[in-house]
């Protein structure tokens, strides 16, 4: 009885040890797949100052009200660090959504662009200073200086820590990428003249920021293959050790 117990302990102790090593090893292998995408939502206060176009006959006409506000949601490939200075973070942004209270859009796409995303953080990693500009163009093609064509116009949202400014259906004077802008013909690097089809809304009130729970990425097929291969190696080693101990 004692001999059998000692043999059992002799076999299971290294097996348990290898099991612990396998968990550690698999965690190390899978770690590249565990990048935590994090969503930051910037919500402006309700509009205070409004100037709606009096004769909008072309483009994306908008009628703003004091009951509306702007929202921009940025999805970053990883959480922002602590105490970051104000700098462009657009390279970390994998997707974004925005709404001016009249329309919502998802980007990046051919008609939506992130024209700039400068963000600073406090000691907890929460954005405490930012300048975020997103744009939307109705659709291709994208001619310039043709006010009668809807595609020559652009709408934008500009959110800062203590202010919101939105403009709808303004003429685009020049196309091109601005600082931090995603590529695509939808970018307007210079706004043209406002006319009867242009509406604006703004406030000088704080913008609130909320941070969504990090989403753990699902391992890719190649990463799953590595995990399975490591599991087979560990299982084979455990089995071989058990067989050898059984014959001693």
C-alpha cells in the first residue's frame, strides 16, 4: 500500500508540475492575442448657440436644436497610458463612430474620416485634454468648389475638453489629409464659404469622457495552432513521464 502510494505521488508530482508549466507556457504563447481594445466615448454637452441654414436645397441639410449634442467614440487597439502629453493618437485608433444629433456615422470609410485625435491623459489614464475632429462627406465623387454638388460639401464635429462645435453642409475648398487624418478622398483640408445650406451649433461647456471595459481579442487561427501544438507537447511529455515511472 505504501509502495503504491509512493509510486502514485512520484508520478503525479511531476505531472502537476508540468501542468503548471503548461499553463504558464500557454499564457505566454497566447499573450500576443490578448491585446485589449478599449473604447473611449466623448460626449459633448447640449448645444447652446445655433445657426441653422435658412435655405438648404442641396447636400446634407441639418436642423440643430438645443436638445441635441455631439458624441464621438474612439476604439483604440490598447488602453492609453498614464500621464500622456497632448499628442496625436490616431495611429492607435482602429474604428470610430460619431453623431451630431442629426446623423450618425461609422468609420473609417470612403465618406468619413478622423481628421485629428490629440489626447492627453491623467494619472489614471483618463483623457483630460483633447482635440478631436471628425468629418463626413455625403458621397463620391468629391469635386471642389462646386457648391451645387452635394459631394463638394462636408460636415464635421470638433470636440475639446470644454467646448463643442459642429458644422453641417459647408463647402469644401480643398481635399486632402489633415494632421492625423485617415486616408481617403473624403477628407477636406480646407473649408470654403458657408451659405444658406450650412448649419452650425456649439457650446462652451465641458465634454464628458467614459471608458468602456477592455475587450480581449480572440486568438487568430495561427495563434490557436501554436496553443494546440504546445498543449500536445506538454501532454506528450506528461504521458511519457507517466509511462516511464510506471515501469520503474
